C-alpha cells in the first residue's frame, strides 16, 4: 500500500488544479459534442497520444478530471480526453456500430454491459496484472453478466450495495439490534410501530423504487444457477417447468408485500426524493433502497447517521447475502491502436490512493483488495460483506430489458396478486426466449 504521508500532497495538487481541470473539461466536452464524439485515439501534433475516455457517470465528471490532470502530469506523453455522455448504453452501441470504439470506457455493469462483452467488442484483461488486485467476488458479479468465451472483458472499479438503510440513532434509542433473520426483521418492524415510529417509507410513485427490495429478497431463490437454468429452459418456462418465477419466487413476493405493509399511508404516491427527505428528517426508521441514496439523504441532513444491512430473507444468519452491483466497470476497446497507453491509464485508475479517493467521493466501495474504505457509516456497515466475499449481483440485470419488471412489480405491490405477477413474468420470459436464441440476459 502506498505510504499514507504522500497522499495529502496529492490532494493539495488536485485541489489546486480543480478549477483549471474543470474548465478544460468543459471545452473538451463542448468540442466532443460538436464532433459527435471522437470515438478513437489519435496522435496530436505535439506527439502526445490522445486517448478517448468514454465516461457515463455525470456526478463523477470532476472526480475523473482531477484524476486525468494528475495522470497527465505523471505521463506527459498522453492526453486523456474525457467524453461524459448521458445515455451511455445507446451511445456506446452507436459508436461500436460505426467502428469508433473509445479507447478507455466506463459503464454501469448491467445486463447491457454483459451482452456487449459477450459480443467480443472489449479487450481481454485475463493476463493483465491489474486483474489480480481486484476482489474476486466483484469479478464474479461481472462474470455472471457475461464475457466473451475464455476472456475477462471488464474490471470492476467501485461497487454499490442494495440493502435496508436504517437510522442508527432511532435503533439505539429504541434498543434495537440489526436483524439477522426474517423473523427478527418483522419483530423490529412491530416494535417500531408499537413505539409510534413508521418502520419504512414507501415510494411507489416511480415504479423502479420497488426493485431494490425485489433484488434484495429475490437474490436468495436466484442462487444455485437459477437464471442459467431459466435460459436453458427458454420458451418452456411456466408453473410446471423445472424452474420458474411462479415456482421459485412466491416467497420473495410475499416477503416484499409484507415489508410494504409497514410503510406510511399514501406510499403509492410518494417519490424517491420524498423518501430520502423523510428519512433524513427522522420521520421513519428505514428505507428499502441502497447506498446510492445516502448522498442525497445527507444533502438534506448532513448529520443523519445512516447505515445499511442486507435483507435477511432467511432463517439462518449465516445464509445472508448482500446484493451489490459494479457501479463502474472499466474496460477498453478490443482493437485500440494505443493499448499500451490505455493500459497505463487504467493501471493508474486502480492505484490504491486514486481508487480510494474516487470511491469516497462517490460513496462507493473500492474494488481493489487492501484499499481503504471511507469512514462513512454506510460504507463501514457493508465492508465485512465485501471482505468475506458474501456479495451477489442484482437479479434484474439477469432479466431481459424487454420484460417490464418494474411495472409488473409495482402493480403487484398495489394489488397484492402475486400469482398474476409471477405468471406474467414467466409468460414474458417465454416470449423473449421464443424470439431470441440464445435468450438475452
């Protein structure tokens, strides 16, 4: 690990460059927009190699500009041009079709990334030393999404955590322990209600807000190769098939519906922002969200003490799993003409102090083993799960995007008709399987 005493100097240098870097970023982005994105590396007139850095995360624009400024200071032969785009999934596909693949790429590790990786458009990192620095459990999440056969096509950079956010002060005041089983979680909800405290704030005005709990609870029946079996089964999926949503996810929906019975009145019309504000102001004890909500919550109340525990949808504490997604995956164009320079930049991104600073700013978990985590309670509360490798990916990344999962789940939470919701999921899965060979994942 890098000597900690060297880090303040780096931080001061970054702050000094911040204004200049951001101004340069604005010019670069405006130029890129007018040109429709550069799409490939070039050699500038000053003999510096220009790398096109495709970056999807708007809130990370300044973080990456600071990283780039420091990297370029140490690598004067390379010019990294950050192209930050809003609709990354669509834009990257357009660039790939036009054979203008960027040199270094960041994406959210969703099913879309897995499909692109399987198509063989990204570089293979199997023999790169940087791969050996990354938590294997993080790379396993990426592998479940997909790689080209025999390859490793992405490097997990920072991870999020999907779990139950809880107010530590309320739990301490009520003498409550973090629940480790399903029965303990329901007991906590009952005790909170008896004390006049709303256990959860429900936010179903936006249909996607039901998915964090669906993912957290559904991770358990999705173990043991469930989705691979579903893909092999294809269009024959239904109540009588070997595996199906109807057969395997009945308890998941029952548990999700029970948790929403502990929300406030009017939850159907409340938004994600409403929930964050209510939690920040101490109006409820818990949120069915994920670590991505912590920064918005603290924008409302910087002093709130928010931590996270995984959905304990099990009778055994030892069986608990934390659902986590690779919030940022780093990859590279398969045929970039400047692989050596691109790898130099990628290796720099994965240096411990660099990834630590980025993860702390974004309130995420760095993927590099041995990297220090921020002292934010939400990060510290999920750290053991990463250290022990007890993490698993988002199941909605395994469900074809043409299946309207969020709408189906939202309607179920309105009606309580689990049988209809599960039958719809099976039917939609079979439709996709019938027209796609192999089934998209």
